[in-house]
């Protein structure tokens, strides 16, 4: 395999990643799933080049996925925490600055990956051996922490005590309900065999699109937001220590999410946010950019780390269908490719951000949301068939509960945490006996 | 589509909220949001119930190995076939059980983890080589396909009928087939990994019955006495190019009686040529009428001959009563008794001894002129009027003789003449090889 081919295919992947990532609610994993579907039938590109194509796509997504999160909505759980500070920036006409802050975090983390790449093969394998037997209880603790760290959202408006009590505990109760409903749905999808075997490689796709993407699009249609005119200057109002703090906090969360199974970028950011007590919107957004990059790209790179080769994230799982890394040279080539894709993604995303910011008030947001919902439904139908649409519908029903009842959307990640904690624990068989599959 | 949602009090945009986040004013409930709330609850709960019922009632599709595709990663499927390898079980990390299944179109590794693996063992629902299996699990796509069982009820095992055979008829052509045979227990050995090897024989033919370490009640096998006649049912695997029997359960071994085993003794007469001693025995090469043979003389047998020990030297003509035994796939002649008919009576001078060949059993006499003790044994130097010779005495022998081996004493020593780091030395085979000269 020539390095030139690897580079070219990764640049192609970066363009594809960026092309699809600015579209609200569309996840790069859905595009990669479509690719896997076609590749399995046609062998479109040589299997030894697929990893570099994936790397380009994911790197592009890690950067450009910030755009819909800041300008339009949130498209996956890793961007949930952008919402408050990013909306603030957007409402002050500084959406582009928020994008630039996030990109700074991502680019900084790509350098961090590059420099730490030499040590990872020696640090991570023993760390994995040390932690592997503790994963079930760690996951269970995180699930419990997510539920317990909910707080009563009270306004003191209801006149009666009962009314206030209901208001205070309603959201907490709904948080628990959402966690277990999504957990049960995840269990059914993963273990129940409700989807056709031929499309099972993407069984989480309708689940995640339903839990996160479609509910937000529906709410955007219903609430119809008003957005002010945006500034498009390439400047950020922050300091170098703040950038470093943001990268550190984000890397902590992203690293946690990338390394541990089941913990997604959103959970990683949530835990790191609690652990580092971040202050300031700029630090927060830089941290989210770093977290997102490390979760997606760092997690993908773990598949190539010699002596480790763990699959984290949908991309690595999909890639493993066609390919298994074998050497140090592939690893270091991948590190280099990621750095080059990162620089390319940074500049391309910046340009797209300017274009969006310039035309934001002209974009028919409601119509765009409807088109995207139709696209998601058609994509799900094309890959998963009618069964996929059923799962998508049920997941959408659950995914709508958090914003409508004022609880955290992160609770929807029960869809992963609950079934996988059960699977890794020693009582998987007993649960299976009770449920019946 | 809804109107833009503005607070009725402060006029700020409030999105889907029911209470204004800026001024706290309660907003009139929008019909769209109310409708969405109820619809989402109905879809979430109703849809989950529907999916749950459909998952419970639907059977996982039965798929052939040749039809597996990479896009089936994580699919719940069923497979039917024959177990083509002896299962593997590992207790580490909570338990892991695996075997290879062949459905006639290919092979796939089927595995179970932790409590599922442990339950398969504890409830003895595991399959064995040659069993027919119907298994449902989650498919994983790696370099090869893997099927993971999540419940012990997901595996249904059908054990084939056993064919009755004599031990002598069990050959490697029966690999993977289930047989039933009878034999007498010759020995039972527990290996380091706690599995058990039991050698059974019948009319001069032998076979090993192997009990994997994870079998329940395997202590019952260890408790079997030698010469017990047993009936065993099991599958035939090939190990080191020889057939063995692996029963499905310990209960497949049934005691049907006891038998006195008469091992025929055989006489082997010949002249001792060379040999070597090891920790527990001595291998001796003898020249017989039928050619050169090697016999094994256990040291505990050898030591019974006390003073005669020194006469078992190269050149001695000996009558060995031996029995034949199989060891590591080879026949071995083990000495039960021996009778030395003649031996070289002359005690060699050191100079004469040094001219002889390495590997011979020789005897000499000399005075101790040097003595050094080391951890593995002791090195003494003896001297006569023709020269000096090093004698190496291993620790176990040294412990028996050290009290009377003193500087200046004269010894008659027999042993194996050998070379160590380019220098000749005499190594006594047992403590009886060393005598103080009067």
C-alpha cells in the first residue's frame, strides 16, 4: 500500500465527512453504515485503504459536526452540552466565534494525540488489563450517578405544596423513566433480534437517530427559533491558559469516553465537567471541542494502537468487518493521517462556518428540519427496512420525553449503559431468563 | 407548524418551554407541545411493549455458515451443526467456554462468557466433540465469525448413540465418533491443570480416558482403584496422533468389576555396555543375543542389592527379569530383579580408568586428597599412585555418605564415567557405589 494512496483516500474521506457533517441531525456513522452496506456488496475500495477513508470521515465529522450543534441544533449526545453556552454565543451574534473556539479545542487535541502517540502502545495495554474486570461496576456507577445528579427544576410558581412537589420531582422521576425505557429499548434491539440479521451491524442507528436526532428536529419545527445576524470575524476572545484548561478538561472527558466501553462523548463530558468544575463559556466550548475530537478520533485510533486494538465507537466496529490492523507502521501512518486531516478539517470547517453565519437568517430552518427528517426516515428504511422504522419510531417517542418533560437528554444513553452493563456483568444469564431473550 | 414561541410577559423567545426562563411567567400550553407529550408517551410505551412481545415470540433465523455476511455483525441468529473440536474452558476472568461448530458448509467458533459459561459447566449442559448442537446467539464479525451464547437455554445438545467396540478396535478413523468400551484401569494420573488421564487396557490393547479439569465429580475417577474393570462411553478425539476417549460426563464411566492383572515377567540376559543415571533410575544398555537393548533400573530396586551394586559394571554379564511398559508412546523394559552372573573383578587403577570410554560403568580405588561441598552436591578428588580423578557426588547421595567421607580416607568407588566441561569424572549412581576401603 502506498502512503500516497492512504493520504489521498483520507483527504477524500475528510471532504465527505465535512460535506455531511454540517447537516443537522445527520451522523457520520449513518453515512459510514451506508458505505459499509455498499462496500460489502461491491468492494468499492481496497480493504487496506478503508481505515484511512474512515479516519478522514471521522476527523472531518469531529470538526464540522460542531456547526449544526452551534448554529442549528444538537445532532448527537456529544454536543448536548454545547447547547447553553453555544446558544448564548449565537443569540449575541457570535456563533462563528463559538465555532472557532470549538475548533481550537479540537485542533489542540489533535496535536496532543500526535505527541502522545509514541507512548500510547506502552501505557494503554497494561491500563486496559488493569481496568477490564472493573468495567461493569464502573458503568453501573456512572448510570447511578447520571440519575442521582439530576436536580429538581422548580420555579416556585405552583400555588399548592402538592403542585410544587409535583413540579420538583416530576423531572427527576421522568429522568429515571427515560433511563430505563431507553435501556429496555436498547436491550430489545441488541438482544431481542428484532432487526433483520443482514442489517444488524447498524442496529444502534435507528436507536440513536430516534433518541437524539429526530426529537430535536421535531422540537425545532414546533418551536421555530429566531436567530440574530451573526458576526463572521476570525477572532476568539480568550487566553492561552484558558485554551489549555479547556483542552485539558475536554481531553479528560473525551479520553474517558474513548477508552471505556459504552461511555459516550456526552457522558465523558458530563463526568469531566463535574470532575474539573469548568468555569467560563469559552473554556467550556473549547473543552467540548477537545472532548468531541478525542472521543471520535482518539477512540478510533485505539483500534490501531499496537498490543491494544480495542474497538471503540461505531466506526471501529464497522471497520473491523473488513480490516484488522497488524503493525506499528499502520499505527503511525494513521496518526500522521489524522493530523493532516485535522488541519484540513479546521480550515474547511472555518470556511463553511462563515458561509452559514452569513446566511443564517435566510435559512428556512423549519423546512430544512422536515427535509432532514424525511432523509433520516428514508436512510433508515433503505438500510434497515420496516423493522428499522419501527425501532426509529419507538426511540423517537422516548427521545422526545426529556425535552418535553424537562429532564436531561443524556438519560437516553440508558439505551447503551443498561444493556451493556447487564451483558458485562455476571448476571446476564439471569436477566435473560427473566426477560425471555 | 407552530407560531414563533414568545413569552406573553417579557416578549423573549422561549422555544418549547412552558415557563419563561427569563421572567418565570407561566405560558399558555401550546397545543402542539401537549399533543407531542402524549403522543411520545404512547409511542414510547406502546412501541416498547410491541417490540418486547415481537422479540419474545419471534425465533432467531436459522442461518448456514456459508450464508454469513459481514453486515450481520450483532445479529441474533441460530445455527445447527456438529461440534468439531473438544470444547475449551477457562475459569479465569469469570469463565469462558468455546467450541467449534461445523454445519457442513463451514465452521464457526461458538463461545459463552462468565456466568453463562459457568452454568454450562455446573449444569453439565455443555456439548462435547461429535455432539449435534442447535445454538442461538449473537453473531460477531471479526477476522472470523463468532457466535456468543447469552443464556444456557440457547444451546440444545443432542448426544449421538454410542457404538460398542473393543479397545483394540478403537483407531484414529473413529475420530469424533461416540463409542462404548470396556477395560481394566492400569493407572490414573492427575495432570498439573487438574485434568485426569486414566489408562485402561484389555487383552494387550490400551487407551487413555481423558477427563477435562472442569468435569463435575471427577474425584470419583481419582478414587478408582487400579485393576478396576470399567465400562466407558465417550467420544474419540485424536491426541498426539493416538485415539483417546473423552466421556461426556463422569457418570459415563461405570464400574463393572475387579480383575487381577498378571503381568508376565521376561528374562533378558546380556553384557552391560554403557549407561547413564538420572534422578530416579539408571538406563543400561546391554548386548543380548537379539542385539542391543536398553533397560530401566529404578534406583530403589538397585539399592536393594547393597554390596552387589558395585558389581554392575561394564563387562558384567547379567540376567534381568523385566516387564514391558509403555512410556511416551514407546515400549520400555523395566527391571524387576537382576542376577549378576559374572563381573570384572579387577579394580581399575585411576590411569587405567582414564583410558576407558565415557558412558561406561567402572570401579576404582583412591585416597581422598580434596573435598569441596556445593549446593547441588560435593566434588572430591581421589588419588592413587597412577594419577588423580574427580568424583562428583549428587546432593541426595552426599547426604547419605558425607559422615564417613573424610579427607585422607581410601575409597572404592563405582559409577558412571563421564565428561564434565571437558574433564573426566566418575559419578556414583547410588550411595552403595561408595565403600570405605579397609
